[in-house]
C-alpha cells in the first residue's frame, strides 16, 4: 500500500476546526487492520429506520473489524451505491464502507457466506481437492500399520476355565482367603489380568482379647496343579508375598528367570512337568537371597549327567562336588565358538525322553582354541566387569522398548535383509528380556546376551548323591572369563 | 598425516569428529581401514557413507568411554538414547563393536 510508505498528515478532527460531518465523511479510515488474515465481520440490526424493514429482505449492517472501530460494512446490495447517498450513512454517525468496493455483488456474496459460516460445505461447482493433499511424511521407523502387516492383536477369548479361575480369585480377595485354589480347571494359559488381583489379598486378622492387635503379614499360597499350562505364568512373580506355589502336573517346558523375584517363596512344586532344566535363579532362592526350602522336581525329563564322567567327578571332589557340562562360549550375536553345544532350546518341547549331557572333568576348562583375540577384545570379551560392547548397550536399550515398537524395529530389520545376525541377536535378547532378564552367575551383573552357558547338576533335596536325583541348572556368564571356578584336584 | 595421534571420522551428512587414534582402534573396521593400502590410511580421514552425525557422535563417545575404562572393573553402563538405538546397533555391527572373537585362520 502506498499510504503506508509515507507518514500521513495529521487528519483534521472536530477538535481542530473541521466540521463534524465533513470530517466523518472525508476521513473514513482504511480497513482497520492490515494483517494478513481476514478481518472480523459481524452484522447488527441496530438501525431502527423504517426503510430497513420495508423491503423483503432486511438489511443488516455489517461491520469490519473490532466493535470500537465501528466501520459498518455495507451489505453487498448497498455496496453498489455511493455511500454518501446511502440512507445509513446519513442517519447514523457510523461511517459505512463496503468490504470490497467495485467487486461483483455476486462474488462478494459468496465470499461473505464463507466468512460467516466458517464451514465450507462444498457446493456443486467446488472441485474435489482430496487428490492434491500430499500424503503425510512418515519417518522411517514409524510405518503405517498397513505397511507393518501386524494383525491387530486379537482380544484373547476368556476361556471357560479361566472365567472360573477369575471367579475363584475374586472370592478369595473378598473373603481374605490366602489359599488360592485354581487346581483341576484344565487351564491352558492364565492371563495377567486374571492373576493380578491375587496381590491384593489381605488377610483378615484374628482379634483375640488380651492380645495386642497385629497385622499379619500376607502369606499367599497358589495351587495350580492338574492343569495344562504350557508356559509359566510370568505375572505370578509380581505377587511378592507368595510363599507356596504348586504347578504339579502341567505341561511346563521352561521356568523363566524372573522367578528369582519371588523372594518369599518357601515351597515350589514343579513335579510332573516337561522341564529339561531349571534357571540358576532357583539356586539363588535356595541360598542367601531367598527362603526356598522345599523344591519338588520329580517326574520331569531332566537332562542327565553322563554316567562315567559323573562317577569320576564324585570320586575326585569333596563333599559338595561340582558336576557340570563343558562351557559353551558364544559371541554377542549368539554364535557358538566352542566345540561343546547345549542341546537346542527350541526343540525341547517335542522330544520327551530325558537327554544325556556330556560332563566335563571339573578340573579342566576348555576355552575355544581356534579363535584369536584381538587386542581390543581383552576388555569386551575377557574383562568380566569392564566396559561392554556398544552392540550390547544398543541391544539393551532396544529390548527395553515396549512391545509394539520392538515389533516395528523387527519389521525394519526384516525389510533390510542385510542384517540377519543383528536380527537374530535382537530376537534372542528380546526373548531373554521377556523371560525376566539374565544375570551373570559369576559376577551377578545384569546382561542382555549370554557369552557363556553351562549346566551344573545339583541335588538340592537329597543328602546322598544319586544320579537320578541330580537336577540340571542352567548358568550363564557375561564374559568369557565368567566361567565356573576350577576345582583343584586334591 | 597418517601417523598422527588423531584421526578424523566423517559422517554421511558431513559432521567431522577428531578422535584419538588409539581409542578408535577399538573398532576392527576402522583398524582395517587405517592399516591397509587405502586412502584412509594415508590421510587419516575415514568417511562413513551410512552413519548419521548423531549416531557417529555416540560411537565416538563410546570410543572414549571404552578407552577411559579399558583396564577398569565395575564400569557403569553407557546409556543409549532410544531414538538412535537401532541405527547404533547397526553401526556397531558394521564397525565390529560387538564382543566376539575372530575365528583363527587355519594356515
């Protein structure tokens, strides 16, 4: 606008001599604001003149801008005329200005409608602009669900057995019963939602006259025997006061490492399952960290220690012999570098018979011979408590992602195809994390990928050593130096 | 230049990081780049066409973290920001920053 460039001269106002009407007519100020957005428009019916009511359509006054500026905009019809001759101008001190002079009345009208309603209905002549809308930018890691091909997680149907279980748990919570009997229900699985309320059970204290009131510590017992559970219900470990747990006669193939969280557990019955080994966490619970005293393990297809070596081990060592398999050495990508390999974990469910495991002379330890260590490996591979590899740190962060994001990451790795090792490592680490994480059996440090694995055979229940009573415990180490201590031959 | 104490790592978006050579040698890949008859060995400048600036920055941080803690025990874990962890995992795989030994050549 040209008049913005030079400062305008001070206008004549009624206060400095000009007549009021002449001033008002001559100095219709420019539209109030020169911002880029459209000016506010409002209409008013404040003109009481009779002429306004004579015509079929009433003319409402339109104002542009704020109310205190009071520039009434003429409606499109009256905009055609000269405003000095308009009756509105004469009858009121308000200066009238058309919103847009010399514009076609029709076009103006259409524009006003848009401004007025604020809702664009899309008339018959409006073109479909949907095709022109640019597709929103999606960053690489956040693909649309359609791209991801993740089927929407089906809402798990509540089985009849689980409904009964829920009902029983509800009753226990209401009555303060600490013995939760979920036996003989034919449960195939049991969800977190069903189990979570058990943690809320609070015993009703017995009040005896003359004895000072004491809130009893909760002491929860869960009976899950004679069911068909295939996986250990991991949400059980969140019930801190659990002292008694029986899972007798189920189809469990593995006990997750998170069982180590049950620090108050005193009795654990795992008889008549399909277990091959137990996590080393159970040994910790039986030691200083927990209170576990009773462990029932009968009738499981345990890994067995090979007889010959077993006898050698028992005769050579002291009263508490260490009977173990050779150590399996792995890289952080899950590749095995040692000659000894533990039987594949995935195939366990299929075979039912017990499996003989080679047992090593405990005085020897076989490190992989056909590998060479780089100088920089000294730290990452051979320093148990030193800095880990960047690969492991990144893996650790990834495994702690929530499940849907982890699925996305997996999807992108799958698309990329160039990183089969990385994907495999991530899968294993995520699986370990889901099962409660791994702790080094030697230095007690948390880790994401085991670098050593071996099985130790212990007979926790028996006083007399018997090959049949030995239970295999899987131990893991966080570096190649995290291996069982060698016992010297005495 | 080639026997300088420092080397320069360049991300694909043009960020340059000057790193202590000894610290960067943790990476097997960088070691091979600097040892062989390559241009990198002569100029001491390694370009990574696949690693973004923020990721390479974290890698460099790891070099120094590892270098500072090389003979220590009870080292605190390094924190990895979530937004770059996948890229970092792949970069670590590429640079050989994982814990696995080399199979010895039978010859």
